[in-house]
C-alpha cells in the first residue's frame, strides 16, 4: 500500500511537471513586452472588450484532476524564481510609486519573474491594497481604531500594503511588494469618511485569513488576491465571471474595466520595468498590453 501511494505521488509530480512545462511554453509564445509603443494606433477600448475570454487554458477535466493538489501547485509555481523582478531593486521607480499612493488605492501587479506568473498567461496576475503610513492613517482618523491598533508596530516598520499572497492575507513592506515587473495604480471613487473607515476595518480584520487556492469569490472562509478587493469594496462593479465552474475575478479584467470607465476606478499611473530601464506608461499603453494578452 505504501509503495502504491509513493508511485501515485511520483506520477502526479511527473504529470504536474509536464503540465507546467507545456503551459510555460505556451505562455512564453504569447508573452507581450510591456514596452509596447504608446504611439501605435490601437482601439484598445474595442480590444479590451474581448478580455478575458479564454480564461480556462486547460480542459475542465484536467483542471479537476489537479483540484485536490491546488495548494501544492500554487506553492510550487510561486517558489520557482526564473529571474529577478525588473522593479525589485529600482529605488527611483519605487519612490515614484509611493509618492502617488494614498490609503485604499488599488495595486495591480505583473510578476513574470516567477513560474506562476508565466503559467497564468495574463499580464496583471496579482493585486494588493495600499493601507497607508501612520501619518496617513492618522489623517483619516483610523490610527487608533481597534482593528488597526494591533498592527501599529508592523505599519511603523513599513508594512503598509495588504495582500493575499499564496499563504494568507497579510501586511507586506516595500521590499516584498516590489519583486515585480510592472505595476498599475487605481484609486476608488469618492467615498464618505464612514465608508472609508468601514473598508479599512474590514481589511485589517481579514489579516490571517487562509489563501483561497480555488479562486472562488463565493467562499467566505478563504481569500485570494483579487478577491480581497471584492471583499473590501463589493459596491464596485467587479467583473465576476465563471471560471472552471466557480465565480472568479481576473486582475486583467478588473483593470480593463477600470480603463474602460466601467467601475468608477481612477487611473493613477502605470510603471514598468525592462532588463535595462524603467518607464512611466500611459493609460493607453497599459490598455494595449492587456489587450494583446487577450486577442479578440
């Protein structure tokens, strides 16, 4: 019996590896450079209308086969680092971003330095929310809120961003956030002080919630990255779609809807890195890159 179990695990690892290699090759074949010429003519509003059809890269039967080992798949692909993130040690780019951020700004990230980012095929494959510094939280009268008080030391240490990162929901600092290739920033529509306080309290209350390895926004017991935005601000018209039989959200589609003026989010900026430089991209440039990952 023990020998049979070992053989099954070995076969699963081999199949998983073969699947990873196949998906990696496919995603590399359609990978798009984030430095697309911003002056090139493209009706990106029309192109984004096709986002994000084809969001199930595997047949459902194969997806179901891996359902029981979803946590292993996530951890394995996130653990394989292919190279350094283009913005990882770029202090100038990081400073530019942090000068822009205000509490509750939404962060959309492209991480292609990890195998998980290559397999997904999407351009924006992670999201997070900026909580703010001590000064910023005091300015909105949230610093002494009971939900915030337990995290004073972490915030003072620079952990000003909240994300669901493959393990659980947690606060992270600048060095962790910027192991990335590109970042797009959006600001929620104007909200009352009362609503702002409710959102901040909700976010801090989610800290420690287990990661949702099945990417199901209807599962209240676990949360994945895009779902965190959904939980915090359900009043925004997030584009929930069925993927592998469950309601899910894709960061690419969430950003695309914002660029098309569908959910009230305000575009703040797009900063990308390359092996040799970094740059500030326009709204149209971000739209082009997302659209080319989802050809109509």
